[in-house]
C-alpha cells in the first residue's frame, strides 16, 4: 500500500509541474499584469482564512493591525490558494513538550523559488501582545545576528524578511518575541486541539533532518530558539548563520530529532531537498499531512 501511495504522489508531482495554477502563482510572484488586481488588493482590517487539511480543518483569524505586512502577504496568499497541496513538513510535538507546526511551502520548486525571491521586510513591525503564545501564527523568516538592522529586535538574533513559510505555535513560545517574530493571526483553541493536538497533524518524523546533528555519533542539537530558524538553513542566499548553533556536549540531545539506525539517517524532512525536488522527494514521507484547500471566508 505504501509503495502505491509513493507512486501516486510521484505521478501527482509530475502533473503539477504543468499545472496552470502553479504557472499563475509564478506570474503573481513576478508581478505580471495577469495578477496585478490580486497583488494590489489591500487586506481588510479583519479577515479569516479556513484551511482544510488531511488532519482536519482550522481557521486563522487575522487582525491586520497586529502585523500589517504579514497580514497583507497572508491575505494575498489566501486569495491565491497558495497553500493548497502543501505539506506540514515540520511538526515538533511530543507528549511532554511542544514547539511549532510549520507549513507554507507548496513543494513545487519553481513556485516556491519565485515567491522566496519576493521576500518582504519585517523591520517596520514589532511584536505586539500577546506575542507567540499557543495558537498564534507567524511567518518564518531569515534570522541574522543582531547588528542593529532591525530596530524592533532586542534578542541576540533577529528575524529579517519573510515570504510564504508559516508556523503555528503549539506552546507558549514568547521567547521568540525578542527576535521579532511578529504573530499576525490566531487559531481558536478547539481547532488547535483538533488539528494540532495529539491526534492531529502527524509528528512522527520529528525535526527537519538538516537541522539535526550530522550523524548518529554527533547527537548535539539546535537550541529551541534556533528551531525558529529552519528557513535560514534552506533559503537560497542563506544568511551568515545558516546552520543553527548546536548545544554544548554536556546538554541532552534534541528530543525532536528522530534517528533511524537501520538507514543511518534522521527521519525528518530535509528542507533543502524538499525545496529542490518537491513532491518527488516528499514521496518518501507518506504520512505527512498536507493542506487540501484554502478559503478566505470572512471580510469585515
């Protein structure tokens, strides 16, 4: 059954390479006239987007004033149904602790590359209360050492620039606030429990492989703060701190990094490979949940 599913995914990926919807998304990223109306439509003060997934449905409620550039980008991506078909490639949830669930890439390399090139500045936005608490949603960003470039950053590392990658806070992650990861949306507790709880999106693959240690003999791992920088290890033209720092040898291994001794590799998705190869690569991860559809359901 698993081999059949892998074949189905590979065939679907080949078909998507010629998908008119994907070609249109590239036109939008390139600001071609065919997409001008959508790209220029301002986000309303409040709106909501319903996202149906293979693990259930949840709604992201947006107050545009919380983080205007992020709300605007999410509004456009919602109108374009950009997230449709994309995977939840990074779900850090254990019985004893949780961090984030990450999605946003479409896993169609040409499309994701086009939108990654449309990186938007977040330097005019500061984190507003309640910050990165459970159920809030923020964009993943590049993150650099604090050089003073981002005036709203008070941490040792600062988030700089964002494109399409989102993360849902599965726990109270306000330690991300000093780095200026500005949450722009919220998910109701009932949706969080249903879609991101223990029976929700699949978390068995653990941390992304390229954020874990290099081998089974080197289990030192990124700090919790460093996990917010998954994008930094994968974005083309990666920042100087492209590989998150590892813990000291005396500290315990990262509990989210799952090692497969039979195949001598980390179980998690390699983001670099996903962005290069898309769904043909992800066919090796048949239990990944994915977005089925995105619908803008409310404008006030």
